[in-house]
C-alpha cells in the first residue's frame, strides 16, 4: 500500500487497503452527487497519496518512538489521516 507503507501497518495491510478503497468510493459518490455539473467525477489524486504516506509514516514513527505498539500506531495514523483529510 502506498499510504500505509511503514512496517507497523503490515499486520493490517488487507484491512487498510479495503478502507482506502471504501474511502475513495465514498469520496467519489459524494462528489458526484453534490456537484452541480452533470459530467463531474471525483477521484483520488496520486499526488495526495504521497502526502498521506508521509503523514502516516511520521505518525507511526512518533508513536513507536514513544513506546507505543503497532496497533496504537495504526489506529493513531487512521484518526490523524481522517482529520487531515476532513480539514
């Protein structure tokens, strides 16, 4: 996975990949339904994936450096990415 490349995320890779696909589908659906342009489509841009990767990696490194577990790093990264995306 591009976003969750850090080793702390490996035990949950299949689930994280499904979450990314679901998130992308929700994004595209909402964008299409809310757009006033009938031809509009919403898609995740590959440039954004690089930023999400850097954020999730930094979160994992910080949590692990503070003595956290892989599970704590993963859950913290998911919440952080969700908040960053919402902003």
